[in-house]
């Protein structure tokens, strides 16, 4: 046998072994159920965000957290098959909310009132309350939807733990990443 043929066979074997490894890994994850609430680390960070904002005179309201697939589909339908404006481009299973990894917030100038005014300075320190909350959120490990390159989602904060929506759909969960990094 020529060396070229041997190298091609070795490469083919390596591809098959890698494919079997990935298939087995996929099988391990695919049977995992969808989450049913916020991830504990996201929940803790949400509570810290509320507390830290309050310390600087900003009251915030968490307007959304975990969303079921049914809730996501209903929100996706807005502006498409039901009345209202389009508020998301994510179908069920395509939002970090569906995996308990995202929250949405609003400024709460008075009890029972919510505003999404990014210029509002209710604590009168010369800075936008909205951006002060975003800075706190980022310091707690959240990514901000206002930094998204395509659809800007200003009330949105998420922790993806390095996982893509594709990986989450396949069944990977933050504990897989956390356990491997010993966080």
C-alpha cells in the first residue's frame, strides 16, 4: 500500500471516530428536559441587580424571566398572527428566556409604574438610570441586548455561559460548562 492510501484511510478512520464521539455526546444531551424556571445563578444575579440598583436610588421591575415554549410562541405571534407590534424574532426554543438564562427589566419610577425610557434620570445624578442598571448588570455577568449586533433588545439581559441556542436546543446546559470549568 502506498503511503498516500494509508494516510487517507487514517484520516477516514479519524473522521468516523470523531463522528461517533459527537453522536454519542449528542445522545447524552438530547434527552434532557427543558428547564422550567430561571437558572439559580441567573436568579441570584437578578436579585443582586435589583439590590445594587436600589442602593443608588433606582428601582427596577423585572418584567420577564423564564418563558415556556407556549409563552414564547405567543410573544412571537405578536405583530404576525395576532395584534400588536413585533417584539421578538425568537420562536419557541430560540430564546435564552426559554432556558432560564435571561431576564427583561424596566425602570420603576413609582410603585406599579414601569417605563422603558433610556434617558430617564430619576436619581438625579446626571446619568441615565437605564445605563446605570446596564452597567451593574454587566458587572454581575449579564450580557445586554442593547449590545446585540442585529436586533437591539434594550430591556434584555442574559447569561449564556458560553452556550449557543443551537447547543441549548441539543440539550447542553450551563452545568456542563460550569462543571468543566469548575466555576
